[in-house]
């Protein structure tokens, strides 16, 4: 389920991803932000519950992410089947997110989050119970995975906007940094814990993931903040009869008119992102960096498969997670000192060096250093782009705008490995690294030209 304000690892690499959904206000609003004027007070209790839910959820996700491929391979299924299941899960997330976002923005955010976490916990419990001393059918595993993926996609879509409704703008930098730190810590601990639990019992990693979903549901249940978005016209949550239909345009019973109205509601997020210059910057930045990071990771996989294999990639992931954790802790201080615009521009230029450096290295330690440097400097900029997204999105459109950003990042994470594999096959790993560095240079130029209106809000 990964990361309350964003989907944390959409490309499935295990590396820290740039969250595409809106999170919190590090990059401050201009003098007249695009919000709806409904600025909440920070609920310290709810922020801590949010951190706890995110950390538990991320840890469970990384634990089961290691165990699931091992389980399928142990049962004799081919790597192609494993890849197919991962691809189906990603496709489900792409389809479900924008649809559920409408219901979340129209007042059902908290119920959807609780029910989704509970359903995901039940799905993982079924997997844990079925793999103990027997071999379940592929149909059962596929059904459980799809149910868990649907529940996860619904949770993530509904969760977008939670920070905007629980934290005041001045406190969102710290809130987002806490979420990022939880993600990075889970990345360091989760894979190793998943491997250990799997060695003890095939069922334990999935039981742990089920428990993490249960913790997430409980934490959300006890949050006291009103997680319903406010209608800017009335300054009140939308009426109950408008929650699902959004607009009463289908009173004549016309299913076609109802579908058209719902499609219009779903596309509102795209319209907002397209019309807001700073949201277009966030879209370009998260999509490009997500794609580059995914491509670089798979370039490392292709390069290291004959030079250390899984042990080497474990080293790369551990170093990346550790440095990302450090970066998350120092991100608030960096942003406070430099401001949102200079942080974003500076980090974007700095990421070019470790990306290009991968063209000239080949060993696992060298790859670990390059990836570690990348993730270390990435954290403050991640907070900035998340902040820009939430600050310039009205609360009643948070989930829908976040779905647009997440879909773009997911698409980049899915396509990038294919491009990386093609470049590595034709011209070697250096070509993929150089291509990623070139894309980051183009992004840095674009960011330098467009980031001038970002400010620090706290």
C-alpha cells in the first residue's frame, strides 16, 4: 500500500521513488496559492498516526515484495509468470486510482482508506494461510494479489490529500520528511526482514504484511481530523447525496449521462494540472526523475547480474535506502535554509553527476556509491515537489490531481526499464546511463526556468 500521500514504489524496483501524489508544502505557495483558503491546524496526534501507519505499511510492503517472487519461483512458476503478475498489479493501480479519487474528493476519503486497508489485510491473510504446508493454486495466488492490488490502489488514491487536511502549511515540511524517513527506513529493514522471515516460514512474510495493513487501518480509524474535502463554494463538506454521483445529472435514469458526468469529474484533476504552471512543473519533474531512477536501477541489474547478482543488488538497495533515510532527516533544514526554488533547482543539477557516473563504473560498490549519492540528494527535492503539488491544489481536488501525477510517474516507471534494456542490449550499460543523464540535464534546464515562483512556506 506504500506511503500514505503517494504511492511509494510504483515501478517495483524497491528504490526510493519520487512520490507523484501530492504531499506537503515545502515549496511554498506564491503570494496567492491555488488552494481553497481552508487552512487546517496541525493535529500532532494525527500526524503521528499518519507516520505510524505509513511506516508499518511500507515495512510490510517491502517484506512481502521480497517473499512473493521467491514463493512463486519455489513453486516452479517461471520468471515470466512473476513478471506478468507484477505487471497486472501495476495496471490495476493505473485503472483504479483515478476512479476512486472522485469518491475521496467528494467526502469518502476516510471510509475508503479504512475499508481498503482491511481488505488488503484479509487478502494477505489468505495467502499466509494457504502457503503454510501446501502449494496453493496459481488462481488463488493471482486472485489474492489482485484483491490486494485493488485495495492498495484505492487506499493510495483516497489517501492523497490527507496531509493537506491534517497539517498547517508551516508544518508540512516536517510531516512529509517524517513520511519519507519511514519509507527509507522500511527500504533498509524490509527486504532483509522479508528474507529472514521467509527462511523461517513461507507464511510469515505475508502474515507480517497483513498485520501492517491492520495497523494502517487502526491508525486511520483513530485519526480525529475531518478528512472530507471542503467545497470552496459552501466551505463545507459535500452533502452525502453528492458523494458518489458528484452532480445530480442522472435523475432521469440515464446511465449514459451518469457515466459522462462521472468521466467529467474524473478528468477534473487533469484539467487542473494542465492549467497550473507549477503543477505542470511537478508533473514533468516527477515523471522524468521517476523514469530515470527506474532506468538506472535496471541498468544496474543488467550489469551486475554476472558480477555478484542478488548480493550485489542487495548492497545497492541497502546503500540507497540508508542514504535516502539520511537525506529525509536533513531535508527540512536544507529547505528552510535554501528555500524551495533553490533546493529544487540545485538538486536537479546535482543529480546529473551520479547518473552520468554510472556510465564509467561497473562494480557493486561503485554502483552503490552512485545510487546512494543520487538518493541522498534526491530527498530534499522530493519534499519540494510534493509541497508544490499540495500547496497549489485545492483540497477538494487533491485526490484527482494526485491521481494524474501518480499515473504519469507509474507510466514512466513501467516504460523506463524497457528503454534501458534496449539501450543496454544494443550499446552497453554506458549508453543507458548517458541517456538518463541527458534527460536530467534537460529537466534541470526546464526546472531552472520554471521554479522561480516556488517559496518556502514554513
